[in-house]
């Protein structure tokens, strides 16, 4: 069956989000663009397995994510397991006057294990529900929830933010400096 | 760790709005996350992707003629 022009248009529309997700995952624009390209080719080839009316973006994200992990495995790199990983030790300098710098945030995000980073991106930025994110990652909803929660507390630790409200100089906790790394 | 406990308790699956709140607009992490991502989404998309899709389309059209 021929690929409809509507499908092509939908793919075109999805490219900016796909790229954003790819950069978030790979932390590298060139790799991200290769991932997007591979995803588009795969999506085109498998278009018949997409059920019209279902979430195309989620379908594409799933393909891209699978491609990312399969490339990582091919490169012989171990997929990071967030259990026991210690990223929090290297705290960046404290945010000044309640203004968190985007560059610092980017660095902090990069230090998260992939599984936590993708979870917090899917839920907190890409606009997916926990159910959709679980489907994209091929895991249970509870797993996504716990990854998001760990990602969030890890980011707070690295960025030395004590809480999520009333962020300001007074809210910067000094306890993260001295608290033991789990 | 006490700041986290209120948010880490798993809610009923249907109550996503509630669960998503820790990353909501009133959270610095939530705001930065969206800013980070929105910057990426609004990044200029290279032409190669549109070209790729056109090539795939043409290849298919050529195949259909066989």
C-alpha cells in the first residue's frame, strides 16, 4: 500500500519534536540528526504498522528510542543502569539569586542516566502521559514514575535546589553540600 | 530527602495532572526542563529531512509503476 501524502506531512510536522527528543537522549546534535533520519526511514518502511488515529508522535518516539539504544549497544557501550550510579557528587556551583542558568541545567541533565533523563523529558517536556511514556519505553507506569522522581531529585541535588516552590536565595539549601550520597 | 516524600508517593494512574505537578509551572526544574526542550523544538530543522522524505516518496512512486 502506498504511503499517503498525509502521512508524509505528519512526519514532517513531527520532526522538530523528534529532534528535540533525540538531542535530549544523545546529548549530541549530529548523533541526534542521524537518529531522526534513521527514524524517518524506519517509519516510512513500517508505515503500515501504524494505526491511523493513534498517537503518531508516540509511535515515532518509540522508533527513535529503540534506534538510540540499539546504536548504543552496537557501539559497545553499556546502557546505564541508574541503580547505584552516582552523579550527584559533582555539584555545579550554586545558582545565584534564584536564577538557575540554562547552561547549568543542561549540564545537570547530561549527568543523568539515560533512563532517568528520557523519563523526565517525556513527562516534563514532551507532554506525554505516564501511560504513553511507559509504552514508549516499554516498561511499567510505576517504573516511569520512579524514574521521573529520581531524575527530579538528582537534578535538585546537582543544581542545589532544595525544593520546588519559592525558589530563591533563601531556599538554597546548604544541606545538599553535606548530605551523604546515597 | 523530606522535600521529596510528598511527591514520590504514587497516585492513582488516572490522576496525571496531580502527578505531573512536581514538574509543573511552579517548579524551577519543571520550568527549566520546558525551556530546555522548547529551545530544541524551535531549533531550525535541517533541509535534509524534508529532502529525505521527498526521496522516499519518489522512490515509492517509481516502484509503483513497475
